[in-house]
C-alpha cells in the first residue's frame, strides 16, 4: 500500500447529471469509496447486509433509513445499519465517503 497524504474531497470531481465514484480501499473485510453526486442525483432504496458509515465531505444530502429522512451537511456522518432499507438524494451537489465493514 502506498503511503500518501491526500484530500478525500479532491479525489472525485462533480460531473453534470452524474454520480462519480472512486474506490480507495478494497479488502475482504470492507471498502472505502468516495462519491460525488450532482444535485438531484441519488441512489434508490436498497439494503446491504453490512453496516455502512457515510461521512459528508461537501454539500448536502438527504439519506432515508427505514422510511425516516435524515438531512446531512458537510462534516456530518450517519451509520446505515445492515439489513435496513436506505436511499439517498443530493439536495445540493455533495461528496461523501462510504465505509462498508463486512466483518
């Protein structure tokens, strides 16, 4: 693994009408991925078998977990419990770090 200081916020750039992602770490025990969502873009409701942590690097999003909406801004985080349905939508352009733990 390379040792390098990086700005997560700068690892992905916004593209009009798109979602951009970059996987930073991929291991059998989990992943770390950075995303950039243009305003209005999102992920439809789905479930994952593992807990996931979302940390907002820039902008604003609404994350709905088991039908309850949560409004997050830069610097805030939320844990999405495994097995619970969740979705998200970019209220404004936003970037996030997603940490999935599989064990």
